[in-house]
């Protein structure tokens, strides 16, 4: 994943040190030709840091499923996860621009979706804005920035302060003791097929009295197209942020249900054990590079030079 060359970063000297590290530069030779983009305008505080509005490929008229966009961070080698330290933090190394991007995408989303493996591996995580500013050390203390994100979300007329979170599973193997299922500020749903729902009810006999609502699509395994159609029709979800993992993202991609990919690639390797048994690569392509079918919408680099952020049209990609 080679990074296009860009000009020197123009950073506002009046910003705090943390904010300067968040500042991103749109690379002139990393912008694709997309005449028909849908751009969400950012408030001035966020626009100064991100450089442009948030650009989505435009949904076709009569679209019956959400525009689904995916967010991942990978190392320079393409590693997205370490089994001994699951989650993106071990990969990003506390990069502020990566956390800033995560906040933008969560603020813009009508809902967030993750796989059951993600919540089982990160049982203390909450998929909302405030978690980023409360729990990520690199974002703590940036209260004006937190407030700007909430104004951005409110300005988009989102119904909920925090996007509802959907947990996608075929097996029904979901840890209902995870923090998110006990957080009263977020609506949670488990989406599965009939067999997964039976497995979940068998594991948790008191399932009906617990917080997450179980939505069943499919007579046996999860019917992803039916799920997505219902999310758009019944829940009015137009922009769905998917935060992984790769197995469930691939299930959607194979059915043409993933439209856009926001990928942050770090300049450095993650610290620790990078053995083949421990280090998991995101892309199955040679050298674990971005699939050739993906088209670049924009490329930008953060002010530290440690992260490259790709906005990719993934509509033609069927496999990670």
C-alpha cells in the first residue's frame, strides 16, 4: 500500500498539540475522479482538521439498503489484529488521526454494526462518540472537539445521541455480559438467523428480559440482504457504519452490500508478537495490499506522517 507523495502539512499554530496531530492533508495526487459524490458538510472546527466534508459515493435513486461503509486500521504490512491484544489500539499505536476518523464516522452513522467476534474480543467497548473521548488516552481532554462532534451529529438530524449498535452473528455466540448490553445510552440489537437465535436462547434462558433485541432474518443462517432491506425500510438507516470483523464484512461484500471503505494505514509495525499464528492480515491479496478493484475517492495523510487515510469506493470488491 504505497502512499502518494504530498506537500508539506500546513498546520494551524494556534491549535493544541493534540489537535495539530489530528490535522490531515488531502493529497493532490491521491484524489480520484468522482463527479457524483454526496458530501456531508462538517462544522468549522472539524473542517479545519479534516480538510473537506465527509465524502460518500452517492446512493442510487430507489436504494433499498443502507449505504454501508467500513472502517479499519491496519499496520504497514496490512495487519489488522493481534490475537493477544485484539482491537485497533494495538495497530494504531494511539494515533490521534485514526481516532478522529473513527469519531467522524460514528457521528455520521445512523447505526453501527460489528460482528459477534468483535464484541466478544472487546467486551468493554462502546461503539459511540463519547467512548472515544472518555477511554482513548490520545483523545482525553479535547472537550471542545467532543462538543463539535455532537453538534455535527445533531446538525445531521440523527434521531439518537448515540447510534444504535447491531451485532451480526450466524452462530448466536454473543457475550451478553459485555458492557454495551448494559449501557442505557445505546440501543442494541442482535441480528442472526433462526439457528443462531435458538443457540443464543439456549445459552441465555432469560434472553427475553435482557436489553438487546434479537432480530431474526433467515430460516436457518442469517439472510444478509433481507436484514439490510429491513434496516433501511423499518429502521430508516441510510448510512450504516460497519466496524468489522473481516468475516462478517466479507459476508456482506459477497452479496454486494458494502459500498465504501475508510482505511487508515500506519507507517509503523505494531509492537509485540507478529507470528503468523498471532498476526491477522486484513486483505488476502498478494502482499496484503488494497484489492485492485477498489477505487480511491480521496487519500490524505495525518500531520505526524505516521498514518495514511484512504477513502475507497468498494462497490466492485467482493472479497477482502
